[in-house]
């Protein structure tokens, strides 16, 4: 079967790498892909913000299966569009993707369906923000309603700061686009956990859990990024907790979405804060996480095609997702200056071809081939991922490989997994 993968980051490289190991897959096309993906799949340029261009490409390629990586095409309705063309596609419809594309929708959905989440208020004017703020202690969290690539959440120490953040979201000063609504939210403390479930409209089955490292600096300091590294282990959550999350979060989402006439199919990524009052949902994503996927797919034993097919065909209830025991970790090598301004086109040295290895893969997040050399082409450049019987060994393996790689301005965190190691 020919598979088309939409996207071009580390997550998509991991998906393509995993698909290439499936005996069911004869050809993988990735759009737009990147320098690393081009070594194992045919890459075709496409703008993932352009629905018509993606639909045209799929209509031309006629894949047996299309997999959508990033959130933007899902929010635009790529799944609805490809289904109209009679194609098999993995991911949620535009209506179901609102769990990620509208924070106001996600919050009210959780409230209607008894899913634990922080207290909140949705506001559409600054007057309303001022009035509602009186109900919140500080710090208070202000969130843009729409997709914001990780930049739409501001934690504010005072009400005045919160008012200003909301004003800048309404005016477009913060995100470059105006927001019709902002969400005020109670500030929660605890450890964060990313819980991934496969959904087929009726059933939710557990895939795995992981922990991301969102801040750019060691010790969780500095500005938020798309994610500087992740790990996934057997023991990251107890079996009882995983059962609880499956039943009280993921399955409730699937039941609620079905009851509301917008069944949810695809990956449900539950971003959780493990508070002293119990787990609370910070956000839903309706796709694989990046860089969590680079860690999780290294450990996954189940054929990724079986996962995608079970979601599309409504048979996820019969699928047991198997993960290899032990641990996996992913460390991001980023461009100097990221998440702010950074340079592109820096030559990357020290990469060894390793695509056939089972336990260590350097996934490419933002690279391009130029004049026969690989160069940097993004903020996050490489996702160095390794698997081992325990987390310490997985991290040692990833850092050893990273030590061979260099490009001008390269930065990475040396403390990925620090919470688990401190234990
Ligand atoms: P989100 O995009 O909603 O996941 O938010 C991005 C990050 O902001 C999360 O990973 C948390 O670190 C932080 N965050 C979001 N909501 C809250 C909250 N209610 N309390 C504390 N931190 C939060
Ligand atoms: N790692 C967070 C995300 O994919 O949104």
C-alpha cells in the first residue's frame, strides 16, 4: 500500500520511519517532508496551510492511506476534504479537531462531560475579562482561543498583567492575528504528563505516555518552545493511573463527541497536570505530539498501519497496542536563538546514516539538503532518539550520538528526563 504523510517535522520523520518498517507499506510519500525524510521517502512540496493544494496532491497521488501530522491541516478540514474525494485518511474531522483548535470549545466540552480541568471563564471583550478576573486568584493563566503554535498561553502574576495579555490577544499584538475569545484559567501546579490514546469514534485505547520539556533552558527556565526533548517509560504512570486516565478522560471524550454528533477518530493527546487534587486536563491535541512521538514510536511494537486502520475502520476496541519494555528518550538539537530569531542554512556535521537501527535514530525536525550537504532549516533541527532497558541508558545513548553532531549555534538541554532520574 502507498501511504501519504502530511507534514515535515521530527514527528513526521518518526511516522515515516515507523511506516517503512510495516510489511503492509510499499511506498511512502511525504509532503513537504525534510532533508532526513527524503532519505527514506519521496518528498513532494506542499503548503500545509493550503487545503486545496493538499487535496490536489492527494487526488494526484491516490494513496491507499493518508496520515495527517500537524494540527493546522486538521483545523482546516483536510480529513473532511479527503473523505469527500473517497480517500482513506487517518485523523479527526474539522468538527472533532475543535478539541484542539478552540480552547473555549474544549473547556466547555470538558465541563459538559465531567472531565477534570481547571476552573475557567471564556471572555469576548476586555470588559468581560476585567469582571471575570475578580473571581481568579494569581497567578492566573490567559489563553488564546485558537491555534497559536505554543505561544498562546501566558501565565500572569497580577490581574493587570492578565488584562494586558488579553488585550494583546484581542488586538493581535501578541500573536499576529486577532482573537475573538480568550480563556482565563486557574493556575495549576504539579508534574505534566502527555497521555496518548487511539480513538475510532467509539473506543479509546491507550498507546503510551510521555513527558515533554517545553522550556528552552535547563532546569525548566526561559521561554516556552515547541518542546526540547521527551521521554517515555513503562513506569511514567502507574497501571492504575493509566486505567483511570483512559476511562475518565479519553473514553469520556470519545463518548461525549459521539453523543454530540461529532465522533472523534485519530490520536487524542491529553496534556495533563498531575495536581494534588488529581489529574487535570490542561489541553487536548488531536494529533501526535512533537517530540513525544519521536520517543514513543521507537518503543512501539505494533505495526503503525494496524493502528491507523483500526481508527479508520472502528476496530480499535480489538487492538492491543504493544510497547517494547524499557525506556526511550529524545533530545532536540535546536538553532541558536530559538524560540526567538535564529539563522537557517548552517551546515550540519557528524550525522551518520542510521535509519536501519532499531534503538537509535536521529530524526530530522528542520533540515534541508543543499548542494549535497544537509543544512539547518528550522528552530528545532534534529530529534536524537534512543531506546534502552532503562531511562538513564536511553539518555546516555542519545547524548553520546548528539555529541558527534554539530552545527554553528547548536543548542540543546542536557537535563532531559531530570524529574524521572531525580525520582
Ligand atoms: P497548553 O497549550 O494549554 O498545554 O499550555 C502550554 C503550557 O502552559 C502547558 O504545558 C503548561 O506548562 C502551561 N499551562 C497551561 N495551562 C496551565 C494552567 N492552568 N496552570 C498552569 N500551567 C498551565
Ligand atoms: N509536544 C507538544 C506538542 O506537540 O504540542
